[in-house]
C-alpha cells in the first residue's frame, strides 16, 4: 500500500484493502484492525498528493518484481501484527488467507495500465448477417398487424427462453403475447392473453421461477385497460399473469388502483421465498406515485406500498431484489415547479421483505431541470447499488453542459458513495443504458448524442467501482451510415462489454427510417472487437432487449423489423460470442 501511495495510485490502495477485507472475512471470519484502516486512509491522502506531483525517473523505473516484493512484505507484516483473537485462528486458515492475498496482490500488480480518455478505438469491419439464427414470429389465427417483443428471460440451465410482448388482433385491440423458444430458436409454446373487455393488454416485463434447473413458473407483468363500471374506476391497471412451464395460465391479478400508462417502466422480480414483487407507477387523483405490490405464489396480495414524498409526482423506473428479499428501486420525483419549468430529481429506495421503507436517497444535477433515473443494478463486489440516468446541468448558453449521462453508487445501507456525470455527453444525450462487468468491476454507460451535422452517435463512457473515470468515446457510424442510436447494453459477468442498437443511413431527424440492427462488442479498454448488422425487408429496425445466455455463451437481441408489407414483425436474433 505504501508503494502505491508513493506512485500516486489511490485506486490500487482501495482495491488491495477491499480484497484483504473480503479474504479475511471469507477465510478466517476476521476484519482488518482499526490501525490498518487508519493506515489505509493515511496512505490514500499521500496518494492524492502524489497525483499532482510529477513522478521522478527513479520511481517510474521501479521494476514489477520489486513492487510485488514490497507488497508481499506489507502483507506479511500485516499478518504478523494481527491481534491475539485473530492470531488464534487455525494455522491452515491463516496460511490459506495469506496465499490468496498474495495471489490478489500479484494480479493487481500485473494489471495492465488503463487507457486514457484520449484513446481512439481501432476501427473494425462491419459484418453482415453473422447471427447464429433468427426467429421471426408468424401471426396466428385471430392476429393481424404488428407484433412487438418487449422483455425476455433465459433459463441458463437448459438454454431455452421466454419472450413476452404484444400483438394486434382482428378485434382491433392489443393482446399480451408470450412465447417459449428453444435454444435453437424453435417455437415450443405460445400463449395470448386478452382481458374480458378485449381492450388493451400489453406486457413489459417477464421473469421465471427455476428449481433444480427446471422452469416451474413464468410471471408476466404489464398493463390492462379497464373501462368504468359500477364501483370501478376507468383506467389502466398493473397486470400480473402466472403461467406454468408450458405457458398455461394459472391466475391473473390486477392492481387495486389505476396506473399511469408508462409502458417501459414496469418490472417484476421473484424473491427467495417464491413471492412476486411488482413495481410500477400509480395514478390516483391526478398524482403519480411509485406503486409496489407483493404477491404470494398463490396470487394473494401480501402487501401494497405507495410512495410520493410530500404528495408530489413520483414515477417508478427500475427495480432489483437481493438474495435476502430486500427490494431496491429507483425513480424520478418532482422537486419544484418554477417559471422555467419542472425540476425533477432521482429517488432511490430500499424496502424490507415485509414492505417497510428502510431508506431513501435523492440525487440531482447542477441545473434546475429534468433529472431522470432510468436503471438500477445490484452489485456483490463491493456490496453496492448503481443507478444511472440523466442529469440536467444547466443551459450550455450560460455555462452549463446541458443534459448528460449520470451514474451514482450507493451502499447497501443507502450511504451515498459517489456521483459522476459523463464528460462531454451533452448538450443533450438520450436513451440512457448501462451494464456492469465483473473482471474487474467496471460500469459502462451510454446513450444517443446529437452531432453538429444533425446526425447521432452512440456515446460510451466507463468508470470503475471507485468512481474513477476510465475512458469515453463516440461509436461512429460505419461507412455507408450516418447515425447510430439507442444502445442497449448486455448485463453479464464478462471481461468485455457488448450492446445492441440501430444503424441509420440517414440523419438523426429520420431516426429508424431504413435502420439496420446493430450488435457490437468491445474490450474493457474501449477497443472494438466486432460489429454485426442485419437488415430485413422493410425500413425500421428497433431493438427492445439484449440478454446474455451463459448456457452456450450467446446473446439474444429482440426487437421489431418492418416487413415488405409494412407490418412490424417480432424478431429475435442469437449471436454467438467467439473469443
């Protein structure tokens, strides 16, 4: 740690301390002493001072072997100064912890240098129709017009997957359509849900219950429009459907109160005890509020929670459930209304499995505008929560940077760790998406950014788990295209990043016209590895989800593609990840 302090590398100090803490806890159920923690904080201050001081040639020429020797001595000294309570641990446990620590130290010491923000990615050729297979849904009896997939869940034991969405029907309404596909892209089961009123039913989230590798239940969440009747208020209701593994409906439940028509803001997750948590946005007496519902496997409503601080508009965005059943969610809440418009900010919440609010945190940009949270991810190392979205940091004409991508990290207990605004993502960035890689813990965020030529590019930016900036750049359109937009990142445990999106040969003002599907892969250092494109008969190609399957190391990309008859078809592609 002292060597890293002299080299001006606080991130290395934090990584080493975190690895030490995790190893001691797992192997001998111990923690670093208070003296060690204070020493670490002291060395962080030294490292911070060294960052602004040019390194001397003698320090720059330190050999890696000498670095590892010094770090090994630090580790051995730490174990030698353990308090008696820890020293009494079994010899084999201490030796094992020491050996693991030395391996961690060696890995950190030999980790290649991180690229700077000025690094320019090397261009790779655009390949066409390189998917492993594609599935195009054929309309069945009673269906006509467009079909759209919206969400997907994969059984990583078997390799098959379930996709849900919507389809137009001959009754001039919209039904919830759910498909079960094999890992080869063959249709196994199909189910179409229509409410008794045959009005509007749409699905936006799906999950499954897996036991011993087999799918036991599939849950689809969406919304249903219910007309007014005696004692019933007109409006949309959150809808939860339970299917068995063959997509035979088991039960359907509607939320007790009406919901706002926010199609892309509904999630459903299953917790460890088999109960189902459903989140969305309620609309009651003209006020929006976060609505959280918990159901038993039998379909009984266990509890209902509503959140809108000070009776101000608050909308739901995303949700995750921990292994302990804690529910973490993010959304957007109204802060104030002024002559210049509405000022919103992020809100992040944690509920216990029993539905008790544990903590809430608010976050906002520097400007008085619309700050919107979009996604949340739970991380196991370090134990934390990531929230992404956009901040409005002021009018560029008066010194602000416009609407920027933003990322924040919180502790499991709600403690704010850090907040970052992606540099140069303004003056306006849209389609916020992000994903986390695990080796090491890297977070990549991205969105659609306009260019002076009236085109659009995909803006990429990356941070590590300590909030340190790694790199940024624009994903420029390949030859023959003018715009790239709407990135959807793959959430996976991998040493690279990947995303789907759209390619357009026309300027941004005609987005989705003559578009092609895009699938791109990058190294963690920001260098492209491959990029594929696929075009079907029609004009518009819109990705809706990107899901990784660890069973066969593939990525599923689902969306819509216009056919020769102008119908928007439901399509799913499977791409094989080759090293």
